C-alpha cells in the first residue's frame, strides 16, 4: 500500500490502522524514481525539513533539499536500485543556523524506484559530543583529584587484595599504598566497629549482584583520628571467577553535610574513571603522559608489551633517554610546537629504545592538557609500534631498488649482447673480406716480380737481335717507330713498379683489417696497443679524408709493454672514441686529433685521445656513459657505443675510462689499463 493510500480519509479501517502506524514513525519517508522525482512521501509533524510549505509530489529532490545533499542522496538511490542492497549513510544539513545530523537508509522499491527513510539523529550526535567533552574533563580532573584511586580484588576463595592504590592513601589513611598492597587488612582494619557490618554487607551485595559498590563510614586511623570515608567502585567479574572493583575513596569528613549532592558527582566520576582506566589498560596502543619538561608522569601497561619496560621503571624519567639520538630533534620540535600553539601534533615518527637495547619505530600523536590558568600542565601521547610497517616499507623499497638495478643490468646486458653480436658479425665479415682479398692480391704480388724478370729478358732479347741483325727490315722498323718501343721499355717498367706499390698497400690494408677483427685473439693475451690503434686508424682512413678540411692525426707514442687484454673488444673502444672525435671535429676549421700513449706506473698504461672539436656540455657529460643516451638524431645512433665502451674498459679490463671537456675547447678521453689483468 502506498503512502498516499494510508493518508486518504476514504480508505478502509485497515488503511486507517496503517495511517496510525505511519504517524507513529518519526522518520521522513520518500519514494523516489531514478531521476530524482518525488512520487510519494510521508513528512512527520515534528520533522525539521525544507519545503514543508509546499507539496512534494512530482518535484525533483534538488527542489526540496539543498542541491549538494540531493546529489549525494541520488548517488545512493542509484546504487540501491542497481544492487538491491540497503544503502545507509549519514548527512549534515544546516537548519536555522544550526547543524542537523540525519541517518539515511535507501532501499530499492522497484526497478526504477527507491524508498528513502531519513531519521534525525542530532540528539544522539550531541550526546556523543557531550560524552567526548566529559571524557576530556575527566582526564583533567584525574590529575588533581583528591580522592584515593584503587583497585580491590576478591578471589573465589574469599581472599582479598589491592592491586592498585594511589598515593592519596597516605593522606586519607596515613598508610603508604605499598603497605596496603602487601597487607590489605591494614585498610580494612581501620573501619569503625559500628560501620564494619555495613561495609561487609556492601561488599557482599556488590559481589553477588555485580552492582556498583557505594559505601560511606568512619575509619579510625593509627593516629587516633576518625575520618568519614566515602567509597565508590564498579565491580567486574573476571574470567577466573574473581571480582575486581575499580574505584575511589574520598575523605568527606569536612563536608558530610553535602553528602547527597556529592554522592551523585562521585558516582559519575567513578564510572568515568572506570571507563577511562579500562580504555587505557586495554588499548592496543601505548598511552602515556609526561610533563612539559619531558618527565614521564603516567604510562599504560601496554609499555611492557611494546618495549619490555615496566611502567614503574619509566615514571619520573626523561622522555629523551629513550629516543634515538638521530630522531630526538624531531620529538623535541613537536613538543615545542605543542607548547607554543597548543595544537595537536599528529603522525610523529621516531625510533624508541627497548629494554634489551634494540630500537623500534613508533608513531605518536600528542595533545596538551591545560591547567586552570590556561598553561599546559601535561602532555598526553598515544604511541603505536610501527616497526613491522617500517620493515615492510624498507623491504618494498629495497625490492624496488633491486628490480630497478636488475632492469638496468638486463638492458645493459641485452644491448651489449646485441652490440657484441653486431661487432662479431662485422669482425667475421671484415676477416672474410680480408681473407678473400689476400689470396688474389698475394697471387698478383707474387707474380709481379716474375713478370718484371720476364719483361727484362724479352727486352734484352730484342736488343740482342737489334745488335746482331745487320739488315734492317722496313716493316719492322716502321712498327718499332709506330709503337715507340723505347717509350714502352721505360713506361712498362714504371707500370710494374706502380703495381708492386699498389699490391703492397693492399696487403697492408688487409693486415690492418685482420688486426682489427682479431678473430684469433678472442681470449685474454698480451697485445701491442699501438697495433690496435693503427689498425683502427686504417679502418677510418676514408672518414679522415672525406671531411671538408682534412683531419690531421698526430700520434705521440711512448714505449709501452704488451698489455693483457681482449684485443677485439679494446679495438671497439678505440673505434668508438675515434669515430666520435671525427664527428666532433668535422664542423671546425683545421681539425686535429691527437693520440698519446704513456707508461704511468709499474702496472698501468694510459691512452689519451684529444680532439679540437666543439666540446661537450656538462649536462651531457653527466649521462654520456648511460645506456641508450645519445645526442644524435633518431636513426643516427643507438646511444650504446660509449656505454659499452665504458663496460669493456671498467668491467672487462678493470680499467678506467674518463672524459674531460669544455664547450669550445675540445674533448679528451682517457683510457687507463692495467698491464696484467691477474694483478
């Protein structure tokens, strides 16, 4: 039945019953379609709502209540219709300059509609706020309360004890709390004989019913003084069958006449104290208080579980004694800020000392407790052990670093493998070409000498014929003159000399190609560094001569011993650096490349390659040995040449590769290698 039917005066008697039931519901009820249009509603008389003065039927929700509240409500309406699940949330609405709190329940009514029930929970929220304020007031009272706070325990066998007694016992009972804890009879024995029966009856009644214990009576002190004592406590049945009373005892001798008024206040204090102590002692976090000077004044029992210290071992001691020296300034700064502004300090992280000397990570929130004069009299802290969280964070951070390093290493290895495969293929190609050229050139070079000898013999034979033949033949004389035989003698000799020089040059180039590829020297072996440099220069001869201005290569070689190295890999380094030098000087006038070799110590040699190019900016120098970093246009370089060269020198040969450059002043690459890798 719809809300409209319930409110229709012509409805049946059963409908009127529904109307009575509906009027008894204090909640606002709305039936809304998925577009936010109110189809039906029930608005209680005492419900504070917008739009009471007009009819809601057919109106959109944002025409009835504030738009932002309507938008939020429609989100839950859509969710309820879509999921067929009850949606419950709280909202705030400003009503006549005050904030009103509402609980909203949304349930699907049909595939396109939902029922919305709105309940005013402002009173409940105000009670919760008042309770919070009451707890804060109690905490301030607890620091200066004149009553004795105690805990009294009754075992199933009838034995009694005082697990806790505050220092006020010295003033009220003239007995130290330690003595009361050792001998509970000292306290019970002071009860006036005429009041002992009511005391025992009150204990028995409280134990049997677990009702709060309230008693007042006279005590006869050891000095002979008689005091009126008023006690309040809350019993709690323990798992082991014992009953524990947490409560206070107050000296009411001078204000007995105000007993009626005081009883209510003391009960409230006792109940609040019991809740506070139960909260503190059973909290998962450590709760402590210390003075503005940093001395512990209270520590909850949780301290033993977290740090291994007993609370009594820390009371009265400086907080700074238990903070890690590197974190002490953080804690001191937060305390100074709290004392200065009075504002709560949150999420303070620091390391604190355990009893065994280890350190644990703590997360601390602090707030101030102010005295009647407005000054801070105590600082309350809630401390949580976050060591496991920190350990997990560090573990995750290290894993991230390891993964990043592994990724970089994988990228380097992949690039190096690709480059090595390319260089290996190039070396095989160069060696193959050199081998194929070497065979025919060797054949030509070896037969030129024989051809020259045969030519000389033929020339000698012709001249011998000319000497001994007296009768010249006209045709022969004409042909000799036509071919210019004397010129042929001279020119053919020059041709043989040029062929000899050419074949020798080709043999030198083939030898340089074979030296550069070093396919027969893939293993570590002593090598003449100068041979590797020379073979690399031979490979680059075409580039050296193709520049707009011929590049001058100046070599300053010193006497060097053979160096243990991987010759083919080292030649790659020379090729990369010299290629970069050629690129650098190609844009300058009078380009110069210098190569210096020197013996720098008993086991080290140095190769320096300098160019007169434009230089390298510092920003580029910082990354020039990084994999895949290049300043060349796309397609002109992979960014792996210098990175792999650096790995060849530093990782493979345990040497050093450095670069020094200033824009406009050229660049110098320095390669330092150990002579013997075994050392």
